[in-house]
C-alpha cells in the first residue's frame, strides 16, 4: 500500500507539468500499472488508445477517462488485497480512502486547470492533501505562473516624490561618486541605467505613469532640471519665472505669458533643482549667498533669490532668460509689428557706419533681442569686441564651410571675493581699445561701467549697448546717473558727454497686450553753439486702446517724424555711407513735426 501511495504521489507530481501533457502521462502510467498487475486485454487496449489518441480528444473526455481509470484501478487493487488476506471491511475502507483521495486529486487538478486557463472549477484543498503537496510540486506550480509574476508585479501605486527620494537615496549611497560627478553624457547615461535597474528590480509603479515615463521623469529630476527641462530647451520660449515652488510661468517670444500647471513638489525640491542649474556656472546657492547670478549656457541667464531673502514657504524665486536673437530675422520683426523696414535699416546702417546706438527699454521689452539682430547685420570685415556680464547671450561668430568668416572677440566679466581675481566691465572696456575694434558691444549698462562706455564711444569707436529706461529722452538722464557712480562731475557736464557719445537712442516697450513695439528712434543733435536738440525720427502712434472680454486690444502704426540732422548726415558721409543712402534719410516725411530745443 505504501508503494501504491508513492505511485499516486508520483502521479500527482505529474499534474503540475504542462497542461497539455499531464493527461497523456497520467493515463499512460495508470495503464502501465494495470497491465503489470492484470492480464485484462481490455485494459491493455485502452492503454494503447490513451497513448495514441490526440490531445484534443483527451481534453474533451478527461472526466470520463479518469472515472474509468479509477474503477479499473480499484478492481485490480482489490484483487491484490484479497491475495494478501485483507478482510472485506478493510478493503472497503481502503476503497473509500482512495475515492476520497481521487476526489481530492481531481479538485486539485481542477485548480491547476483553472490557473492555466484550461478549465473552470472549484478551488478546494482539504488540509491533508494541501500538506501532502511536495516542494517540487509547488515549485512546478510556481513555474507555470513565473512569466505572469515577472510582468505583473505588485500594483501598488506610489507617489512620485517618494519614489524620487528613494531612488536618489539609493544612488547617493551606492554610487556617490556618480551623483557628485560633473554631469557629462556618460555620467547621465549611467544614472539612467542604474535608476532603471532599481525601478525594475523593486517593481515600482506610479499612478498615471508607465515604466518608461517614470524612468524619464526620475532621470530628468536627477540628471537634468525636472519638468523645466522641456521649457528651457524648447522653441519659442523667452523667459521662465519661478515666483514660488508651486507658481511657475513662462513667457513666449511673442509676448504671451502662461501659468504652468506643473510645479515643484516642495520648496526644498525647487531649491535642489536650481542648485543644479547654478552648478553649471560654478555658482553656489546657500544661506551665505542667497542672491546669485549664473548661466546654463551661452544664451541662458539665471537670477536667483533664496530664503531668507524670500519666505520659507516660497523656497526660491528665479528668473531664467533665454535669449536667441540670431534666430530672429528682419521679416519676423516686420511681420510681428515690432518695427518697419525703414526703421530697422536705419539702425543697422548707423552701426555699420560708426554711429553709436543705445537700445533702451524696460525688462522684457525686447531690447536684447533687437540688439542681437542688429549685430547680425554687421559686415564680416568689421571687428567686433563684445563685453557681457557673467553669461553669454550673444553668439556673433559666423562660420562657412568650417571656417570663421568674421572677426569677433567675446569677453565675459568674472566675479570673485578676491579683488585681484575680479574682472568687471570697466576693466574689459579698457582692454577693448587695445584690440583695435570697429564696434564695441556692451551687453547692458547697469552701473559705473556706463562712464567707461561713453568714454570709449567718444574716441570714435561705435558702441552698441542696452539700458533700462522708460523713454528716449529719459535714457540720457539715466546714463548721467550711472556715470556719477564712477566720477564726481556735474549733471550738465555728463549730459554733454553722453549725448555726444550716443547720438541715436531706440526705445522698446511691451504693451499691455504683451506685444512688443519699437516705440521711438530719436537723434540728439548738437548745435554749433553747444545746444542739444532731441529730434524724434520714427514713432509708434496708438490709435485704439480698449479691453474686450478681459483682453487688451491695441492698434497703432509706425511713421517717420523727422529726417536726420545735417550734422549726422556729415558724420555718415565721413564714415563712408553712400550719398544715395544719405539722401534717403534726409527726405522729409509727408507730415513733419517741429523739433524742440532743450
């Protein structure tokens, strides 16, 4: 009997093999056992049929085959037991046990078939039978569902912020050198690889995100700048303003501003991302340096304020300026209504023929964009020396067939706590005159460098710069106040210097409807008696200003007000401008306007 149960146990182990093969094996083994214990020819015939009949037939008739096999087995088993002298009652008891055992086996079989999609039945395990399932059988049972377990891990959705902190902690612990590296492409690739491995091994899921999307988000947070990355390097975006960790807005090149639904997860998260940005330019943001200026690339500038300068619940305030003026074309300005062809041609020819120009305007008025385009019109034969504060926004070098075709020297200021290592705009302006430039570009005048710039302009070199101001005539007063930071002179004296240095001022403005306009181009004429005359050459006149459905509607047009002065025409002629072009600038407009002396 023990041997018989071992055989039965062996048969049960077979049940956990492939669904299509176990029926054939069970029937074959049972028939083999019957043939060895009995010479019944009917059973031998059934054995041959069981081995040879197709799997489809066995599947459809499995219940009948099992019942017949069980009855034959009982008959043969009773014969053996009678020979051994077992009483009838014992035989019936044994049969009852076997019936129960067979029933339990069929129930176990039904369960296996249900799990493999072959059969729908009740799952029921008596305690005894459940205990008798061997480790090997359990292993085989698990093997049937191994593929399912691999792909359907624990579907417990987690918060992305928690997942990010977990992965960051893991990488910081296991790959600290990698996390602290310089952010090269190789390092970023390794971060992505290890983060992806961790996500797969721990079967991490975040609601609303696929595994690939989760990996992209984690990688962006650790190796890039989170959700800001796509906006920083996107097309048509000019400025990103972070007012608080949960308040982010972007400004497009057309002037449109949009609040983002995306934001940081906490003030600390915002600070960490901004620190990674500043790391590119070697700047550190901490309690000792809560106000920092930095850059991401040549044309991306960052200004940052951190606690305690801003409130703790704000975390950080950031302005990211993205300047790409070389992508702008003359047609873009004209089509967008910023200026007319004649206005743009006039400013371009001024710089081309040695007349200094100051582009004025408030923040986001488009002055840097206009300056960048003007510099792209300079002929290749002109030598350009640029000075920018901290970060590069201008890219003036032109190449053709792999060779540089123009002459450009780009310089940057350098801040340092060590006075001997600090390099400011004044120092670079002094150096500029030693490089024999035709045009000096001062990215922005914000302090005492204004005096050095006007000094350079009065040497005969064309100086092109920008300044924050509220109008053309106010620009000169603004220059005077900046120059007084460097020298102790009277306002009258300095006004004479700056008007001589910058005969042309162009004023840009962003209107309430977020559109940008070149509002005015003005010449400061110096009369023989020394008197200064402000001569508006071009102006933008507003004809309609109204609000419809909460939106500003502004209409207007550009028009020529006055021709250039005779003194400016003489300077153009002396600097090589063709007379035909000069005559065009001297033409009277149809509706002239009297100039005012000051």
